[in-house]
C-alpha cells in the first residue's frame, strides 16, 4: 500500500488529495483558499465528513503545514513518513518537458527560469513544492506539467505567424494548458466507449472559470485553444480569449493606460463578466437568464458561439470525431449551456442530443442518443488522479 499526496498549488489556493495506490482509493481531499489574504479558509474531507476552519494563512508554507498537520490530527496517517510520494502540478514546462519527471534540483531551476511564461502560476507551484519538500524530505517528489500533454502538437499548429526568430529567441508559441484534465477525460471516454485509445478521435471541452478545448487523436493532443498564455482561446469567466491584438494599442490610446493595464482588463474584467456586466460565475448568469436579463442571454450566446467555432474547426482538423467530452466546473454542471453549444454543432456533426440525460451533473453519463453519429459525454475531470498515477509510476520504477 503506497500513499501518494497530489498537490495543486495556485496563486492563492492549494488543493490536495491523498491516494492509496495502486487501488486509487481517496483517503482525503481538501483545499486551502485565500492564501495571503487577511482570513484564509481550510477545508478537509474524509470518511464522509467535511471540516472547515477560518484562520490567517499568510503563505503556501503555512498552507502546506496545515495540510500535513491535519492528516495526522485527524488520524488519516499516523506519521508523515507514511507518505511515499508527492506529486506537484506545475503549470508551465515550456518545451523542456514532454512528460512528468522526478522533481530534482535541475527541474526546480528550470521551473523557476520559466516563470516569465507563467508569472501567476509557476512561482506558486514552486512555493508549494518547496514547502512540502521541506516537511517530507524522504518522499519522492514529482513534477506534472500542464503543458506536457500538448507537446505532441506539430510546429505548423503551435507556431504564431510572427517573425520566426521570436519563437527561437523568446519561446513565443502556443503551449496549451489544462493538459492533465484533457489527458484524463480523453483516456476515460475511450474506456467508456469500449474503444482502444489509439483508435479514438475526441474533442475535450474543459469549461470552467478558465477554459480550453483540445483535439485529441489517438490519445495525443494535436490542437488546443489556449496559447502562449492561458488568456488565449475561448471566452472565459473573466478572460477575453482570442481578440484582435490591435485592441491593445487602441485602448492604450483611448484610456491613456499601459499595455499591462490593458492585459489586466483582458484577464480580470472581460469574458462573461465583461459582456454581462453581472458576474463571471455561470450560475449567476443562468439565474439572470431565467429572469430574462438580456445581457446575460447575450453572454451565453457569445460563449456558445466561441466554443462551437473552436469545436467546428477541430472537427475539420480531425476528419472524424468519435466523441465530444464536457468537463470542468461549467462543463460538468451547467445544464443550460451544454445544449446551447450542441445546438450550434448538431446538424454539421450529426449529433442527436439527449436532453433528459443532460439534466445530470458531475457524473459520468452519455449525453447523446444511440443514433448520434458523434457521441457526447459528461466526464468529471480528476487532475489529481493523473498526478498520483504519474508519481506512483516513478516509485514503482
């Protein structure tokens, strides 16, 4: 029995799950939120219980200690040494890492050197790694990269049509993100369909506050919507997604603001929030739509159109598609937006949608009828399980 801790450290949060491998049994899971703010929140779930407490959590080191102390205090483990491995989500691996690796000094230096490409995430990921490494020095630590799954994209797909030397000198290209999620659901849906992974073409829709869509051919990413940064691609909760780059200089001149301030607008004040003027949360918009709010209705239409455009282009890229897979917070739970997206695609792709099955939330279910040419699935993602599997693989080797 091997116990693996999966750690997903964000800029102000730290999610975790403790697995027993190879059984993939979850002993506990939880999240530390509002790290660095005046009042943080720590939540842990185990044995059907959920405990939450509020307290100052100034940094990720304190968050890591909270997690480990709770594991012992709640008698989930007797001592830290029971944890054989810790897998760490790292957002950006650049072109250096095409898969997960054992976290050593060189990997730590590389992740630090790549901070320019993910300034909000890689530093937080590193702080989380260092905090757990300090407390669990004898455990095997692994780095599982968001970008790794997309390293199978070809050059003609990932290059931007700008001077080639910017790619060679500065690494400017499309990288893609949410790789562990797209990997997990594409593998899982092949199993659910009873098909060999290498014989499947699927389009995975990770729709959450951050969102991306990936074309997966034979288990490999061949195209994805996010780009050089997670700002690119489809419209998101507060992110604009792809827009005309000239809007940047236009707004700089009109508002007399800096380029960074414009990027902040695109990252934090755009997307669903920007169009609706109400909220970045799809649940709030669903409520507003039910009340007849015109801006909320418009926001949903823009969102569905942006998603459908990307899915349609990937349908052409792949030649044929076996399944569309919804995942992520919105993809798994929003029963209103899923049919709006499918209705824009159904005629071209031969989809026959099952509106009754669509009432499902957060569970594995087929959302299309047997006569549908392309199956539609809801598959809850489990990025922490991918992290645990990769870490366990290093231990058994």
